[in-house]
């Protein structure tokens, strides 16, 4: 049986859905008025941590469970997945935050200074304890999404900036879908990209801090992504001095060598989220299927969402994140 | 029940709205605690074109009184500007006034606070000042027109409880008719109960609830402690004493030696 699908939106969700459906034999076209993935969409500004276990600190069990599908799925798409785990550290007086984080999460090993030094010598100089989240992975989101775009195009998925949707429409427009999903809101995030050749880290690091939590994701060649603020605002521009200062301060506290880093980029966008900050697949009265609300878990949850959309359209299996029709 | 600027609130618990895992969890915390006032920060969320609107709409749906704050303001001018923004956004004269004086402890700048309270009160605001337990400061705040005081228990977000019980007790004794709210530093329900037993009118919580493993359950636990403490205060607790007082007479002795 052949299914014709039009995916609206070429962000991480749209591309993942297009990939999964086309892999299962559907004829897929993707329409995005902004063209291929780029700085116009919030997928561009993601960290790329496939950190299901860490997210368990705050997120629901569902996010953790579905997120565990991510690394394998991305690898199957040809992405360069770094299976190096991630590290969690806290500065001296916030040390108890580490115990609390450990209580709330799974799949971690406590490292003493020697063990930490063996994994990341630069951190071993600064911290005498850490948690190693050994099952986590990370990717470079920009490379990943661009490569997926090219791979899909080569496979026969057609990409356009306008045109009439045909067949089943799957709406993956992110925050732009607020016109149809009134509960959707934006959560502003600001991030920074640095080049710090004097810092050597090979896996993502989270710095626990009650006021300025930070994560740092290595992108190779001495480039690091620092993220991210989380502000209840739909604003998609205007990174503030305060936010950037907080991020840079936290990075400097993690390792003073970041003080000599070159500031490459300051990014800002808003994540699409529903009131429970959980993702939803829903059916509109317009016959569309809406996939949205992945919040800060775009690359982590897009694979599971894509699988569920395909299971629903091709096998009639209702997604566990199904949400009854809005309006 | 506490009365703030002529408005009676049906709960002795106020809840902040920051740092929850999601707005849905926040709503659940309000539901289970019955908290009567929600504080909401506007400074950072406002952005251009009222970009925080979607979140504020969710807060408005809680159907509780809204108390916008000037969290994150470090100067009189910032605080006054933020208060004006808040009045416009939420259509209320209420403002929880925070002027932070020390970045590390988030200790209020008491001089800036008194100045901002005077400016805002003269401008028709009904000011809820976040202050220390300093008696002289509190007296000055009342003179600028404040009709509520919100002394800290401990620095914001520390969960240390009531650091200066003597100071808070003396505040209560000196201002028997002023609504007093312990604002910051509470970590567990027993600390909230202690404040209420001392005769405070209400407590305001945020981190202790929002950062708990189960925020909604913690909010309810606090609500129960607040009720217990208030009930105990109204029931006129016994005075502590050094000597044991047997609750049944000791046979054969008229007096304890």
C-alpha cells in the first residue's frame, strides 16, 4: 500500500517524520517556506545532547524512556553519534546538588577525582567528584540535520518552499503552529558558541548550579556550545547581556581557560512547548496530524515521535503521546 | 484569614511561579495547596511585544490573586520601571518590591528598598516589600506607606528556615496589626509551621516547592503545615518552662523539690 504524505516544516521533527515515513515506503514531500534547515528554526540552536538519563532530573518518565530511542535512530540515519556518555559536576558549595541529581536519575556512576581525570583531564584539575552518565551520547545538530536533509533528498523525498499539500498532512511547524494549537507556547533559550583551543573536553558536561545551570557540548576542533537559558517568553530574538553573562560566567567557573575563548556566535530562539512540557501528536479537524511540543527535547524525542507517526499512519497504532483533538 | 490592602485572601500560603518542571505541575501545586496568591516575575519574561503572554495567561487561569514582583532588579530605577510594567500587564496596584543589594546572597538593598517603596507608594502602588527582619527598616517601610511587610526567613532559595527567630518574633511583637509574611528561605513544612506558630499572617514559597521531587505533594504538605501552625497560634500555645510539670499529680508530695 502506498501512502502519500506532506510534511510541513523542515526542522528536526519534520525531517525525522519524513525519514521514518519514506523509509517505510511512503511518498513524502516536505514543505517549508524557509527552505532547508538553518538559523531560522530552533533546531539550529539545539545542543545535540542525547541525554535521556540526565533529563530525568526534571522531566517525566516518558521523556526519559522515549529519549533512549534517540541515539540508535540517529546512528541508523547515518549521523555521527558520539557514544561517550556525559558528565555532571557541581562547584564546591553546590556539591549537595550532585547527590540530589544522582537520587533523581538513573544509569550513572560516581567518579572520584582520579576516575574523572582519566576521562577528562581538564575537569580532574577542577573537580574532585562527578557523575558519569555512561549511556548517553551526543551529536552535532547542525551537521546532523543538514545531512539528513540531503540524504532524504537523495532518497527521493521532495522539498519545496510552497505548493499545495497532497495526501495526509503532518504538521511539524513548531512554534508557527500556534495558529492551530492554542495551548502551544514559546520558551526562550539563549546559547553561545565558543572556540576554546585551550580547553579539552570530549563529552558533554553539565554544571549543576541553583541559579545558572549550564551545559557544554564539544563540537570538535576546540569549538563548544554553551547552553541554555530557559525563560517563559515566546521571544525568538534579542539575547540579553544578562543571559550571555550568566552562561559565560558559568563556563568560566567550570574552567578558567574559557576566559580566553573566542566568541563565535550568540544564538536565541524559542522552544515550542505545551503546558505539561510534554510532546503531543494530535489530529486536527482539518484532517492534519500535528506533531509538536518537543520543548527542549527536539533531537532527543524526534525519533520516537517519528516512529509513532509512522505506526499510526501505516499500522493504525495509536501513539502513546496522542492528545485528543484540540480547538 | 490575612487581609492585604483591604483584600481578604482565603489562604495563608502564597506561591511563586518560577522554576517548576512545567506550567502543568505549577497548576497542580496551586490546586493541591489552595494557595491564594501567585507571585509572578515580569522583568525577564516581558521581552518585546509582551512575549511572556502565553505563560502569564496560564498563571491567570489559576484563578488566584496575582502579585507581580520586581525579582532580579538591582536598582531603584529598575524596580520602579518594572513595577510600572507590571501594573500595566496585570492591571493591579499590587507589587512585591525586591531591590537586590548583593548578588551572591540576594540580600535586599534596604536603602534602595525604602526609596523605591516611597516612590511607588506615592504613585498609588500597594507595595509588598521583600525586606530583612530589621526593626528600624520595617518601621521606615511602614512610614513610606507600606501596609504589609515581607521579611525573609533566610536568603532566597537557601531552604535554611528562620535564621533569626528572635528578630522575627520582635517584629511580630512591635507591629501586631501589620500583616507580616515570611517571604524567603523556607525549605521544609516544619519551618513554615514555626513561622505561623509565631503569629505570622502568611508565608511565601517558591524554590522549596518548585524544586521538590514532587512539587504538588510538597505544596500540599506546606499547606497542611501552614494550617497547623496558624491553628496552633490561635489556640494560644503554652509557655515553655525549664522545670518539668507532671501532667498527673505526683502522689505523696505537695510540691516538687
